[in-house]
């Protein structure tokens, strides 16, 4: 009987959350969802995962140069993850 009561007590809060359990995306999923959009922007040469200046996981968008018009189109946050813009220069195939 105690097991049944304990199970009910533990399950009810989970049911109250509903679909919120599935709302949290991993940084890999967030990157994958937005990568193509970023790479279509002028000057974007890379999209990766790294750390922001505070040591938090972040989406890193690499630009080939200053590109002020592109910078204004890149959001500061994507689904709770910061977006960091870095000037990496042009990427050349070898």
C-alpha cells in the first residue's frame, strides 16, 4: 500500500508538467535546427558549439569578416542558449 501511495505522489507532479518534459532541447538539437538558416546568411562560414565568455554552453557562429548587416540578424539567444559571434576569417578548402 505504501508503494502505491508513493508512486502516485511521485507521478502526479510529472503529469501536471504535461508536455513541458519534452520542451527542453539539447544544444545539439538547437544547433541542428538553426544551422542551415545561419549558413545561408552572408558571411557565415561556420556554426558550432562552444562556450560563451561566462563558461556556459553556446552556439558559436563564425563570420568571414565584420559583416554588421549579418550580425544584426543573428539572435543573442536560441532556446535558452546564448549565441556567440566570432570573426574566424574566410574558410578555404585544401
